C-alpha cells in the first residue's frame, strides 16, 4: 500500500501537469513522464499507484475519440490479452519493495524507449507475422508494464509498424494504454500494493494532468512538435540514466 504525505502534493501535481503537457504536444507520454519524474523521489510502486486514475481518464478519452474501436479491438484482441496476462503476472516485481532494482528497471525502460525512438528506423510488421507476433508483443509489454509501470515498450513501436491510418493509430495507442492501466490496477491490487485510499490521491492528479494537456495543445500550435518530441526523448535518456545509476549504486 502506498502512503502519500500531503507535503508531496505540490511536486506530484507539477509532475502530472508536465506529463499532461507532453501528452498534449505529442499525443502520448503521460505515464512515461510521470513514472520517470515520480520515480526520482518515491518508490516506483507508489508512482504506479498514482498513475491509475489520470492515465485511465486521459487514455479512455483518446480511445473513444477514434472512429474504429470495434475493428481495432478485434484486430488487436490477442495483443490486449497478452498485455493483461503479462501485467497482472509481472506486477509482483514492482510491488516487491526492492526500490534499487525497480528504479534501475524503470530507468532502463525509459532509456531503451527514448533511444529507440530517437535513432531506430520505423518498424514494419509484415501482415503474415501479425497473427503470432501480436500476442507475443502484448505479453512482453505486459511484463514491462507490471515490472516498471511504463506502458510503451514494445507496444508503441509495434503499433506504429502496423501501417495504421493516423486516427486509427491514435485510437490503437489509447486502447493499449487503457488496457495496460486497468491490468496494472488489477495486478497492484492482487499484490496488496493498491488500496481504495490510494485512488483518492490518484484522483486529485486528474486536474493538473488535464490542464497540462490543454496547455500542451496550445503549445503544439506554436512550436514544432517534432523538435519538442526530440528534446522530450533526450530528457528521458537523462532521467532514465539517473534512475539506473541510482538503482545500481
């Protein structure tokens, strides 16, 4: 069970404002940014419990805004099943209480995602491979989610490689993140690391996250989203490296 001091509310609110801002500009990144920053001053399991409500609210909104929910759900159902199994099974890792190991794992996940996004070529998933690859990607994503609270590896590169239309890709990401959030809540609950009282503090982060998203959408109209994304990813490399070094020292 996570315990939160009222003195932490200001840094937590600022964290979710910044995470929402990144999501408003780039369309994603709220859980990733929040886990990275919160992991710098609290155990990753406590940070993960804070993600549940704001992540669910913002991602359900993203999921429902698209035009192809049922078609995408049918296409990606085995990936989503893999996410649930992997996340619920892997949640024991982040709930283990070994802050050094979980911080190092969180940092590694941030660095891998950021470096891949910065330097790797766009993945292309052959149609013939999707049937067997989809559940494997889902299971792997779930294990990473359960272990670190980060939803993006390898789900995001995989979904980007399916050659979906822009609106369908945004909705597919929303579907993946929503399922990951629900599965993480279930996994933490089964491990005794999430209580109803924890959801109260998580609920309070909705407002700063939404204000951040609105601000980010305004910023997106005035700056290069590509340049912002590049600096954001470089920041994740620095943050992830710091978390890894802290966990390994």
